[in-house]
C-alpha cells in the first residue's frame, strides 16, 4: 500500500471517529429530552389529518420587499398649557386688584392707609405660603409658581406704595426692602428651578410699577435697577435667557420712557446719566458673567446690546458733553472686552462680533453728539481709515470701517456738496480747512477699504470716491488760494491733470504685473482715461476759458502721448522678462 493510500485511510478513520462522537452526544441529548417530555402532563391529542411528503417544487427566489416600518405614533397633545394660561391670567388680574387696593382706595378714602398696606402684605404672605405647601403635591407645581409670583409681585407693589404714595419710609429704605423681597422671590425660583417664576416676578412690574408710583420717577428707576442687579446671582449656572431679557427690560424701559417723555427736569439730569450708565454696566456685566452657562450666546449678546440703549439716547436729556462721554466710555469698555477675547465672551465668536459692532455704533454716537458736521466728518473718516487698516483681516472691522466712512462722507457732502464743483463758491476758512482734510482722508479711506477687501467692486467704488474727493480738494484749494474766479478754474485744471496722472499710474502698474493679473488694472486705467477725457470735453471745454483751457488740453494731450509710447515699451519689456523666466 502506498503512502497516499495510507493518508486517505487515516483521514477517513479520524472522520468516522468524530462522527461516532457526535452520534453518542446526540443519543445522550435524546434520552434527556425523552425524560423531560415524560415528566410533563399529557394534553388530549387532537386528530391530525395524514400528510404525505412531496418534493418541493422549484421556484426562483424573488427578492422580498422590506417590511413596512410602522409610523411613529404622535405623542398625545398635552393640555398643560391651559393651566399655565389660566395661572398667568390669574397673576395679572390679582396684581391689578392689589394696585387698585393701594391706589384707588387711597383716592376714594376707602379703608385707612394702615389697613390697605397690611391687607396687601397679608395677601402676599398668604399666597407665598399656599404656594410653598402646594408645590410638592402631584400636579401642583404650575399653580404654586403662579401663586408665589403673585404674592411676591404684590409685596413689591406694597413696598412701592409705602415709599411713593404714603411716604412712610424714605427712598433708600424702600429700595432696601424691595431688594430683600426681590432676592427672596428670585431665590425661591432658583430653589424650585423655575424660570417661569422668575419671569412672573419681574415682568408684571414693568407695567404696574409706574401705575403705583404715579409715573416714571427717580425712585422707580432706582428700584428697577436694584431689582435687576438682585436677579443676576439667581441665574448663575442656569441657561435662562428669558430671565436675562426680562432683567434688561426692567432696567431699560423706564429709562427710555424718561428720555422720550422728558420726565426728568434739569436737576435730575446727573441722576439720569448715572442711571443710564448703571443700566448699561448691568446689561453687559451680567452677560459676561452668565455667558459661560448659556447655549445661546448670540441671543444673550443681542439682549445685552439692547440694554445699552439709555446710554446711546442720553443726549435727549443730558448735556451733549456728558452724553458724548457716556457713549465713548461704553465704546471703550466694549472694545476692551472684545480685544481680551475668549476669557470674557465665553469663547463665542458671535458675541465678539455683536459687541464689536455695538462699540462702533457707540463711537459713532459719541462723535455725532460731541461735534458739529465740519468736525465730525474728518473725525469719522480718520476713524474709518484706522479701523480699515488695523482690522483689514476681520470682517466685522471692515464693515465698521465702511460705516464710519459712509457717515463721515455724508457729513462731508453736507458742507461740501457737489454744487461747489459746478459753481465757484467761497468758503470760510474753517469749512475750507475741514473740506481739505476730509478730502484727503476720504481718498485714504477708499484705498484702505479696497486694499482690505480686494474685489472688482471695491476698487471701482474706491476710484469713484477718490476722483470726487480729489476734485473737491483741488477746487477748494484753488478757491481758497486764488479766489472764486481764477482759483476755481485753476482747481479744475489741477483736478483734470490729477485724473489723467492717476490713470497713467494705474496703467504703469498694469505693465509691470504678470499677464494673468493684468486685466483688472488695465480696465481700471482705461476707465480713468475715459473719465478724464470726458471731463475735459464735457466740462472743461465749456467752463474754462483763456489760458486755463489751453493749458489743460495741452497737458492732458502730452500725458496721453507719453502713456501711449511708454506703455507699449513697458509691456514689451515685461513680456520679454516673463518669456525668459
């Protein structure tokens, strides 16, 4: 027997041994199953029709469609909003009743003042006590929050009545009591983890406070500021943007109403300035503290920006110098926060962008309030140049630079309108100096914007602005130095020469760049040539006379000849260098 035959026999032997082992194991399992079945109770047998085995018919396998996914059942609509709506309505109606008790009852002489105040305090305490017992019961949370909010708000109104209606306590004492009540109510909202309770404590006072205090008064504004400050610690660690919005409304709306309605007389102007600054500091400072705990930083930043409105509108009631200093201080503070960066803004880029824009608006307000047009124009244009150069890599800074430049340009057009370029007008020395400075700054701003925001539209816009500013500069300088007649004509000659020289400079630059980068400067240079020639024939030919017309035509013609011959030579040299490279 050969070796391959022995190997096959050995493999068969091992296979049969494995099969025997499997059969022995199956025999053991069958005996165990028989024993288990024998121990079970026997059920009555059902007659079974005899079946005969048939070979299965062959059918091609067809792909089975996927089992249909049953639609997700919609959760049943909750009717909890009904209880909340009724609770809010109950808060409003009850507080109106408390206000009527303290105000109308006093006017009609119903009950003694002590009884009115005691009744209000007893009602407030009773409502909070009932809420405390109800909150832990099943389904009692909504009602407990509404009762507690009503009781705390009633206590606020009682304190305001003590201070402003009956004058039993001074304003500082009344504000201290109100602050204690506020802290108690807001701490209760934190204990119950209920933003709704905090909102129901704060929001009703926006309307009811002025009613009880008989208008917007200094005491009411101070009370609202104290209440807003007391609500900040309650929000620590909580993502309660609604409470932040309510706090901002409570501290901002009374001040804005005072500014619009001029409720404060001149002797209260310093208090108004202080109150506006405190409101802005509270809006921004509380946001800085709370930003690390919110998932919606942009919303909080916008709400805080709205809280600075009293500072931006302070010029309605206070001196312009004070209002300008307030706006400038706000701008400086916001700019400092933005420059510090993530440590104060919670790492949110949106917050830095919003507050950077707000800093720019504050600076704009400060300049407009502090200076008249001939001074405000150059100042704003200088700010625009600085921001455009310093923030050329930041999108928000570029838009702020555009805003400053547009505002400064509007002032510039107000005291140096285009009509000055058509008809000779003698300007006073301050206006002429402002026009000359603003013209140079306008050219610098246009170039800086086009440089920081490179695009076809930016360079085209910069060219238009630069041409207008250059013409205004030359004409103003000509009238200032040579008078209305000769100086005006000389200024336009200089303007046309500046236009054509600028075109020559752009085309010279186009000849020195590569062929791939040449189309934009060539187009710009030829557009400037067309503009200069158009001005030469449409305006200079009919306006200038005598030697001025001769000079401008000869000078422009010589420049065009030089450009024609020199550009071709420079272009050939540049192409030759590119070919060698």
